[in-house]
């Protein structure tokens, strides 16, 4: 077996394509309407790894200063039917302007991961926030695709 100098120096044989998990992800963002010209945002990301034991993760963060301490519920819903809940998101407040954040790893939810992934990829998911803020008891935030790198495997560096 012959290795190149670069492969020896990095510790990664060039013939070995197992230098990292094969993964894909989809990220969607939403602007945050609200009082006082709020400039918040919401981000949802699903990540899937192909390994011997596949891993699937749903991650989210919502930032806005106008609704601090006023979020009582959060759900991902089907955009064409906002009464259809795809996933309930635990309301875990964060520091500063982070209204809520969290992850489900491994992903568990009423909607199969692959279906939710496809729905986010095709702009079929909205985020609903329930609040105690006057005039904003239910916010519907349309999530829109930001990026979706397809299956890839990071190379050794």
C-alpha cells in the first residue's frame, strides 16, 4: 500500500473515504413580526447522519427582544393547514434575546423525520408561537428554506 506525503502528515489515508460521517441538513428561517419594529428571527434545522446507527436531529432557536419571557408554546405546523401540528417544541428560554431554543436528538416526534425534512425543504412548515403579549397571542412565522446541503462527507483536514 502506498500513501502520499499529505496523507501521512494529516493522518488520513487518501484511499479511505470514511473520514467523517456522511450527513445532510436543511435550514429554514423566518422573520419575526411583533411590536416596536422587532427584528427577531427563527431558525429551524434538521440534520441527518448516515452511520451504522443513523442519527437524526431537529434544532431550533428563536430570538427577539420584544417577547422576552412571554412565549408559552411553540409548534411546527403544516403551512397549508396550521391546525395540523407536525412537532411540539419544548419552550426552553435562553439567555438575552433568545426566546427559546433546543434540540431533539435523537429526533422523536409524531411526524416521521424524512417527512418533516421534505416539508421543510419545500417550504411547507410554519412556526407557531403562543405568547402572553397583548395583541400577539398567536404568531405564525412562515419558515423559508435558507440552505440544504445534500449528502456529503467531510474530508480529512
